[in-house]
């Protein structure tokens, strides 16, 4: 562990929103104990009702550490709360179920020696959760993820932070990504900075999450009214019409069951939200 110098400020602030996943949170925090850079971790316990707060109150890591509570209004609000407490010039957002590999903090720090970048990490699944293909390595603004996103604090605040109107699953990450792109940010995939996504309820919640994401991404598009947003997020009406043909039942054996279920439910959620919006506008 890098020795902490109390007379200096940390170089990276790792911001971790969490809600009722104490076991995963502990695994994440302990994985950071071997990092060789002076950083801080800020945990936002978002209306937790399990023993998360008890654990946080007794946890004594070798790195700078603090925690606070959130009102239970979802990740966007919790991340903004964490960012408001951060002391470092670089913010690194990462959810409680994303377990970082060695050197993750340093790899993100290194990217931001020059301004104007957004760092995204390569994601994998632990072996017992690999029901299909490994998670894709992605690096577009539309691929911003709660698993791992880093940027300079000045850029985050210039963009206005996360939009707290996105208070259900999906939407807040690509929405901020689009605003960052409009400010000229460049997105980079850090292939050495891998995180392992321990989403234990991946299959159990897959369809409900996909529907929520589809609806949320329609809201992102309608907020900005930019056709390229709709196309990038796969919610343009033409894109949805193509998906209705391409993702029929016949496609399941070729795509894998999990991806097929996700794509179908995502399109259903997007179409339902578009129908709802059109009904309101009529």
C-alpha cells in the first residue's frame, strides 16, 4: 500500500454508491487495499437497511476512507453526493459490485495526466456468472458505466454532474456521457484496468433491468432531441422496428439465451416508453 501523507491531498477519489450489498461492498473495498497510489474512497450508503453502515463504521483500511448516507434516490444522486465530498482532482466512480483488479486506480490516474479524457475499464464476469459471452470491451460515450468511469473533477462539474431525474435502472450514465462528449471529452478504454462485475442477480433481474434501460434511454434521447443519441442507444424507431424482425424467437439459439432476453426486453421497454410519451403529447 502507498503510504498516506496527511499533509497532502489524494490524487484520486474513488466514489462508491451502495445499497444493501454489504458482502459485495466489503469485497470491493478490501480489493483496493493493495493499490500503490495515494487515493481516497468515499462510500455513499444509499438508504441501507442491512448491516452496511455497521460495517462501514468499523472498517479501517490502509487508504484514506470516509462514508456518508444517501436518501435512497438511486445511483445518480448518490454519486453526486460522493463527488461533492471528493478532495482529489480525479473522480473514479465505481459501483459496489465491480471488483477492481490490481493497478486499477493507478491506471485511471495515469490517463488523466492530460485533461479532457473519460476513462472506461474493461469488464469481465467471474467464472460462475459467465452464462454467455464475456462482457464486451467498449469505449464510446454511450458505454459509460457505473462499473468504472473516471474523469477530472473539473470536467465532471463543468458538465453538471449526473442528472438525478434518472432515478431507476439505466440512463444516467449515457446521458452524462453525451453531455461530456458535447464538451469535447474523449473516451478511452483502459485495457489494463479491469473490473470484475459481480452481478449475482444478473439472470434473475435481466428482463426487468433491460426494460428499465430501454425506457430510460428513450428519455435520454428525448431530453437531448439528437438523432445520433437515439441511434447510438438503439432506441430510434427505425432501430426498434429492425429489432422486432431480427430478434424474433428464431434468433435465440444464435445469440445466446441471456443476450436474446435482454435485447427483446430492452426493445419492449423502449417501445412502451415511446408510446407513453406520444400519448402524453397527443
